[in-house]
């Protein structure tokens, strides 16, 4: 039985076997610059959409679920500067292409050799122009089903 998928950023799949997030926080803005007027309050003019960002917050407990190597994959994707398609596990495609703006990790409950047994993370994504999207979807993903060739089968179902 294949693992349910929470979301995919390019070829990176968020799941219990890679990184599972607990919160999705989205912030969308619209631009309304102010124009001063004599004898009246400033007038606002809508000039278009502003920034659109998503923060994914979660917890990785390598002894029970997840793979710390997932952070390396996300860093490679962020270092590339490329944008990726974003699709949730139900198949909803988020409009635009998404860049990795930041990845923050906090390790705690350290083992005797200094390896964290609990890692909280926040991944910050920002929407950009579709033309910047990486058509390859990024680096080869971590196989969330431990050897199953059809790891991305959910995409076509």
C-alpha cells in the first residue's frame, strides 16, 4: 500500500517517509498604493497582486518517520534558484511557480553522538512567474516508498 502524499514541490514529495508538515500558512497580498490629494484623504489605486507566500511547518522524528536527507534535497533545490510547480495531495495545483525562499531547522532531543532525534522545520515558499519554472522538477527525489518504482504514481491517478 502506498503512502499518502501531502504535497509535491517539483519532484520533491512531502510524505511521512520524507518530510511531513503539520501546518500550511498562506499569505496573499494585493497592491494599493496611496496617492495624496489636496483637501481629501489619500486615494488608493489597485495596481495588481503582490506577494504570495506559503510556509510549511512540521516535525521530523527520524527514529519514527521521515528522512533527514530530505533537507539536503530541498537545499539543492533552493540553491538552484529555480521555481517549481506546487501540487497538493488531492491534485490541486497552486497557481504560478514557487521558489524556496528559506528553510529553517531546529534540532533537539540529541542522542549521545549529537544527532537530533527531533527536528522542527519551516519551509518558506514564494510564488513567482510561471516562466521561471524548472521543467525537470528539480533533483531526483528521495524515494518515499523505499524502493517502489512507482513513487510518483499518485500524480497520474
